[in-house]
């Protein structure tokens, strides 16, 4: 079958190691099924994988991709939840010490077919296209969990999103506005801030800018460059939710401010199958659709990875086999 995969790593030019060609048909352990992929979306995770972050040479070749929508062996239209748990694990999904994403052990979704545990399939409602549904399982699921499970935000609360244009920021803005939050966003340039406003952000600011008032929560996936500002932007008792560190892993933290103002710093990644199901229904109920930058053939995967690595994306990049 045709798939976008890597056989080596390149930290400086990740797109250079992405190949599109034949790979073996997916194996199906007990309890797994093969999904015919109708659409898959790209994430920063795929860029990091091509750079060699999170994978070892022994795991190569590896098919990239965490997100997909397609049909199961019975013809049911499904959304793929990309988080795979150890079958023996009985606790909360996210606390499984052996948890892995598709493309981190199991082969990924940027292929004509992908094998996944049958329990990882969520019904795709007819109101969502395959391309729209394929955008939800990573960036949008992470955003949903950040806003509603971790920060527990309610209509009327104020939230600051650090970063204006990527897939996660897009999802945070759209979901926050749809849920009745006051959404503020930082962006490095005027074009990115304008894009955030087109998505519905109520106000935008330059990175590090002083805000008109402190917020109930900050959503931060940038890391070191924004972390200090994120802490300072919080009201007393506020919550900082961190889901990544695209700008650097080591950040300065003003501990006196953290304990004096009773702040919470919470880490999170991805989300559960139940949260994905709730997210899908939320999108249908609110007539909410992911912003898609482009839909391209799987053959264009190297170029799509190059665009994402360069930060030249407004919304999600979707690939169709």
C-alpha cells in the first residue's frame, strides 16, 4: 500500500527524509481492525518524528500520522483515536506508562490503510466530512481537553491563547468562542493576529504584551519563550495549561507568584476516547468545523511537512490517499 514514511532522521530538514511509496499491509493483532483511510491530517508531531524526537532508529521505517477518518471493515464511517493503550492497563487512559501514539510504535495514519484497536474507533457523524473529521483527534482533542477538562472553563471566563496560527491555537480559539469564553490571543506578527481575529478571537496582542486584565486561564504550547508571560497573565487562582514546548523545554518560573496567587500549572497531552466522542458531538451541535488550510494528495506529504516545519500553515493540512 502507499504510505508517507521515514527511514532516517534529519533534525535540520525534516521534510527531506519523508518518502511516499509502498509499505507492507498493516498487521492486525487480536482486537485490532484495519481502517480504510479516507483522510488524514498532519501535526507538529510528524515534524518532530522526522527530526528524530520520540523515535529510535530501531523503530524505522515508520509511517507518519496520528489522525485519520475512514471506514472500518463493516463500512462504518469512523474517526480514529490515535492513542493506543496497553491491553493490560486498567487505569485512566492518559496515565498508562506504556501508552503510545500511532506513528510512535504502531504504524501511523498517512497511508491507504491503518491498523488500530477496535475500541479506538469513534462514529463519524454524517454532518462532518472525512477531511473535517480527520482534523479532530490530535490538535482539536488536545484543545478540548485543555479548555474543558483541565482548566474547567465556563461561559464568560477569559482565556489567553499563546500563539495565533497553528492547528492547536486554531482549535483553542474556535472551541473557546463556541463555548462562550472570552478568547484573547498573542501572535508574533500582524498577519497571524488578524488570522486569529478572523477565527473569532475577541482581542489579539503581541507576545509578552501587558493585558487589559488578568485571565482565568492561559493555554500555552510554546513553552520557554511565553511561560513567564503566561504566569503573569493569570488572575488569582488561575490555571496555566501546558501542552507542548515548540519554543523550548526549559522555562523560568516565578514560584513566589505561583504560591502567593494560588496558581495552578497543569500539563496535558491529547485526550481520551470519551473526550474525542464528546468533541465530535460538540462540533456537530455547535455547527463548528475545523479551519483547513489545504487538502492535498498523499504524494505531497514531503511538501506538507516542509510547510509545517516552516510555520507556514493557517489551520490544518489534510492529506488524502
